[in-house]
C-alpha cells in the first residue's frame, strides 16, 4: 500500500531587499504542500520607510492556494503593524477560472474603520467592483489639511465601478459622507466644528476623457477661514455640476450653487494647458444682499469705523466672466439700502444697474436712491448716470440732490480704482441751504439765512479726503473760505481733520442774534490757521478774530454783551466809573473788538486787539463817552475750562433789547 506523498517545503530568506521606494529587511517566504495544486504559504517581513507613503514596521501573511477543475482558489489573512493606516487586519478569498474570477476582501483598523471590497470579472475581460465601509477619516483628512491642524471626522462611503480589458476603468459611482468634521490651525484663523459633508458623483471614461456629474452638500456645522465665518443653513448648501477632464484641459459645465436665504448662482469654468489661469463664467446669480454683506463682504472691510458698522439690504442680480482678472460684469440692484445703527449714514430705496468690461470701450451705469442721511443731515433723491471704463467711472451729466431746503449739485465726478486703491475727484457746490434747518439738525443755536458754497475740487485717495482749492461759503452777509482741507481716516473711529479758515465781512448783528451773548453790531474779519481736529474735537489752531470799520455800519455793544465777554475773557472792566455806566446805559460805542486763541496740548493762549498795562490785553476798546474797555489778564487757560466758561455764557440770560 502506497502512503501519502511527503510534503514539500520551499523557504526563501533575505536579510534585506531594496527597491526604488521601499527597503525590506528580514524577509521570510515559506510555501509547503504535497502537491503544487495545494499549497500553504507564509510571508513575514519588516520595512523601512522610503519615498513611498506606504510603509510598515512588520507584515505577517498566510494563506492557501488550491487548483481545482473549476479554477484556482486563494485564501489570505494578513496583519500589518505600524502602517500609515494603523495596525491593519486583512482577510480575503477568491477564485479565478476560465469563465472569470471573483475576490472578496475585508480590511479593518482603528484608524480607518472597517471596509469590504468585492471584485468580479468575466472571461471577456469586463469586470465590476464594489467598496463600502466607514470609520475614522483622520488619515484621509491629513492628506488634504496639515497635520498640525489636527483634523478629525468619520467617513462612510460606497464605491461601485465597472471596467473592460481586466484593468481599464469604464464607469464608477461614489457616495460618501464626512461627519463630525473638525480642525483648528495653530493660529486659530482656520477652524471647523461639527461639519457634515455629503458627496455623490458618477463618472465614465470614453476615449481618454473623463466625464462626470457631482453633487456636494454642506449639511451641518460651522467653518472659520479668516476673515470669513459661516454656518450651514438648515436646508444645507448644495453645489452641483457636470464636468469633464482630459490630458489637455478640464471643464465644469452647468454648475449651480444654492445657498438658502442667500441665493443661487449658475456658472461654468474651463482650463486649458496653454492658459495660465482658468476661465470662469457666471451666467446669473440672484442674491439677498443682507446675508451676502454680513457673511462675505463686511469681513474684508476695516474692522472698525462706519464701513464695518453698515447694514445692507436689497436684491442683487449679477453676471460676468473672469480670466486672470475680472473681464465683464453686469448687475442690477433693487430695493437696496445702507444703514448705520449709530445713525451716521443711511440710504433708502437704493437702485443701480449697469455693465462694465475691462476691454472693449465704454459702458453705462445708473445709481438712484429715494432719500438718505449723513451725520444726521437728511438729503433727498438722486438720479445719476455714469460712464464706465476699465478702471474709471465718470459722471455723464451734472446731478443734484436736495439738502435742508437747498441743493447740493455735482458738476463733475470721476472715480478710479486702479491698483486696488479707490479714489475720486468731485466738484460742485451748495445753493441756498437753510441755516435754520442745519442748526436744528446739529442742535446748535438757531441760525437764520441760507448757505451757499463752492467746491471746485474735492479729492479722496488712500483714506484721505482733501481739496487743493479754496472752498467758499456765504453766510451772515459775509464769506467763509476753507483752504487746504484734509480729512484722514474719514470713516475710522478717530478721523483727523486739518484746514485753515478765513472769515470776511461777517455781520455781527445777525450773528449775535443767534447766540445769547447780547447785542453787538459791526463787521468781523478773522482767520483760524492750522486748525486740527481729532475725532472732530479741536486739538490745535491759531485763531485771530477782530472787527473793522465799515461805512454805514455802527460799532455798538450792549451792556449785557460786555458782562458776558468779561466772563468769557476772564478779565475785568477797567475803571470805577465804567462799572457805574453799565447800570445806566444800554449800549456803548467801541473802537475795536476781538480776541486771539492759540491751542496746543490742551492749553489755550489768549490775546486781544491790543496789549494793556500790567500784562493784560484788550478784548474791547471803547470809544466816545461813556467809554468801556474790557481787559483780560489770564493769558493761559486750560482748553476745557475755557469751553466751560463759553458754555456758561451761552446758557446765561437772554440779551438785552436795544431798540436798534
């Protein structure tokens, strides 16, 4: 009787084995069996990391290979320690025959979870496969985000695929969900919390070109990518589109983005190997301005000042194209509005439409609003037409809007945004603005009359508003000239204003009718040089104001005015008899009235129309009989104290009627 054939053992050992990307050490391969048609095999090896991302510390595998009449069967079981995917356990079995083959694998590790794969082929070479499973997504996320951001999340996915010629992929479909996504950069400027993403895609290959349809949904969570922060709406954000990819180009066609409560957009994109940048075409976007402004536009504005505080509303429709820069833009804004919660600026029923193109000539635009306000000053409707060029917008015809019973007219306006620094030049003026309305708006004492002004050229550039010409206003029968106006940081918390002012031929009687300082008549000239305001509060200036004789205009002052000027100047009335005269006379003639104030570092240095004995200075020099002089002695005064004295004078009793 013949016994079973003895087992044959084949063993291979190698201390090391090197390849282009991996180096193996302590390699052991063993195969044994009584027949070549039924073999048991084992493999054990270690590996050192080379340039390949796939490496491990130790690998142990064993299995069985049997050949039968119906085909070959294989079984495998492997354990991999310290791989990039963690400690892996792999189990599989398969069968290959003349009619085709099939293979089943199960892959499991703490880092990636549990995955199952099936592969089946036919004799003609066609094949199909499926992969499904889920688990930790850390490894996948670290291929996209830096490891120092500590990305975390879980992944559930199912992939089906079909192919021909044994290996060539013909079509595939993928569904994947990324849950509990979170990460945080070391700087804290990029982060995500409780994110949920869902991807569905179908792809096929024809003649070397990949074509597909994909849908990506952001269903939950919040993300920070400084300066932007957004949280997913309840209905989620959906991006859907058709695409194709070839060796020379890629293309996205018929793509849509839907963001509930914000709006939706249709766009396409393409890139060719010969072009440096992709081409993007926005067919149409319909957007709600309020969430668009709050989520995407406000964060890129300066973090303080008026622009950052503004609230925006309306509906915006836009379309355009982009290729290495914005090429074309078309827009239509309806029912728009801008509002500052602190009341410094507002525009209501704002409308605008137009087209712009980087090349190809001029285009047109229009801007309209129903009413608005600026620093408490209300203004009426505007209808302005513009001509647009590559980096320039220019007013096509003069425009005007009503302000405080008068009119502000704009003769010319040109804006330029070349180089990323917007600027504009404006010229116009003010006609018949009611001073009474102006003073009520600012809570000043009531003025009468109208204000007329000329603004030959006003320029804004790099955050500074300035004029190189003289602006003139007419009030109180005279002229007020403003020269060298400059406002730096106009919309910041602390704007800085610098200018010089000249006063000519101001009539004192209508001026003192406004302020409760008493009756004064005459003509006033003066100047305020080197005026500097920080946050609209004076910090420096050199002021000189004095009367001058004018034909037909008497120089008179009431007793009440003398008393209040005395309190304001911190001086006294010279002479015993002059004090007595104030009890019996209502008005007095004067030769000169005026004062000077130099402000530096919170200290005001005072002067008058002439120096007096004992270091004093004349605020008022009387004339004729009876004669009254006012002499000040306090040449230096704290600015806030001087303002307090002025306030006390303004809050005093009403002026004495003179019957003049």
